[in-house]
């Protein structure tokens, strides 16, 4: 089902959330906000109500007239009335008609009381009219059954069974990493005559003995082995496809196989970054908590990027990319249908749609079966 956007989507569903300026804000702040948002006009509000806007042309004239002091002028000094107000309930044809009468092509979306709800441009309206609205923030997960995506109160792609199977695969990956680590420690004991297993399970002497650092080294090695296990599993290909699909959605790229395949594999919101940062902190904390905190902050994006690139994702094949594209198309369709029907998503449903509960259920179900079978599972090495 394709939603008839031109007759059913409202301006409030398309508006960009932009923090408006106050009359006392400087022209320098206005210019910075224009650069950050890409908008040519920024609304100015007082007591919550829109009183005008500041345009690029007004800023340019002010700087030419007084290059030294103009950046510190209050925006009230160059306030214009070229910003049109679009009711948040206006349908797209009505919104486009209002914007066509705006010199800047930018309008401020306001509720019934006149309070600013966001900003809308002609391009926003035409893009939504043609390809539809999509969730402002999109999350996802790789599963053995394909790519899972969520956002705006809806979910698409691999269902709850796929998420539960992801938990199963993570449990097996943790077990594989733990077993491999135990094998390495036992080999080290026999090869070098050092009681590594005993040192790992004993209380640190507090004298900075090299063996006191063994638990930290083990934490880091465990994280590496876990990432390596994931890299060797089918999840890594779906993980890449999920990231590339989300990139395409967020940047407004066409959902074609060729274009999605060109998107980056690492994504800044990937959970890998959190795992890497936590691992770095655990490794460095026994040496210095301050050093651990600094290392954690540095690793959050930089090291996490390379771990995603070389360990937790690999080049997605055609089937995996197609899975991501189908999930994205399904997500957009469901989101548009939900926007037309209206209503808000309850918090419990939002938490469920994140997929973490299903993954945890699969993980602990797998762990319970392994324990019942009497297999020694090194969940925590």
C-alpha cells in the first residue's frame, strides 16, 4: 500500500526540529546555526511565539556595513518578516502554497498557540510528497534471518524470531571466545610455566606485579576474540548491510542495490563503539581510572570505527544488501501508514521495538540449554 502523501501528510510530520533564536542572540550565533542546519533563514521567537526570521541576505548586509561589530549585533536588529508561518495541521498542498509566497522558501511550523514546532522548506515538502516521510532516527540490528530495522514506533525486516536467533548466535560467540581464551591460558601455563589460571582467579597483590594486570589483558582479549567470532559468522555481512541501509535512509539516497552498496560499513551509532569503549576502560582502569576514562572517550568513535570495519562487519553480498533494502522499504511504508492513522507509540512498545529484549531472551535461552546439557560454558572467563 502506498500512502497518498499529497493529500494526507501534514506539515508537522515533515518539519525539521530547529531550536529558534531569541531576539538577544548575536548574528554570529545565527550564522553558526545556519551552517549547522543548512537553512537560509532561522526563526526568531519571543515568549514561545514567532516574531520573525533572520536571513542570509540580512546577515550579509550587516557584515558589509560593519565588518568589525556586526557579528555581535543582536538578531532583533536585522529581524525580517519574510518567514511564513505554516500551521502544523496544514496538508502538503496547503504548506507548499504558503511557502511559494515566501521570499526565502522557508517557513516556520507552528501549533494552534503560535509556538514554533520546527522549520519546513519547499524542498522538504516536495521530497515528502514524492518519496514520503521517514523516521527521524533509525536503528537496526543484524540477524541470521536478515536485516532488522526500527524507528518511529514501527519495526520492519527480520521479525522477533530473527532477533531471538541473534541472541542465540551471540551466546555461541561468547562461548567460543571463552573457550578459545581458556585454551590460550592453558597453553601459556604449559609453555612458560606461569600459573596464569591461578593468577586470573586470585586477588591482586597490589604491588603492580605483571600478573596483577592479567585480568585486564584477559578482558581486552575476550572482547577481541568475541569480535573475531562475530566476523566469522554470517551476522557480520548482515551487520554491514544494516549499516549501509541506514546510511542510505538517513542521507536520502535511493534504495537501489548499487547505491546502498556504496554506503560506508561503519556507523557512529553502532553498539560496537560502546563495547570497544567499555573494553578499553576495563583494560586501563587497574592502571589509572583517569587514563581509562580518557582512553574510553578516545576509543568511542575512533577505535570503534576500525573494529567495525575489520572485525564486526564484512562486505555484504547481494542477498544481504537486498534484505536491508526490503527492510527499509517496509519500514517507510509502515511509518507512513502510522503517520496517516495518527497516535503515539507507548513507551513499552518503543522498548520492545529496540529488539534488545528479544536478543536477551534468545541469549539466555541458549545459555540455559547449554547448562542443562552439562556443558561448561565460560560466560565470564
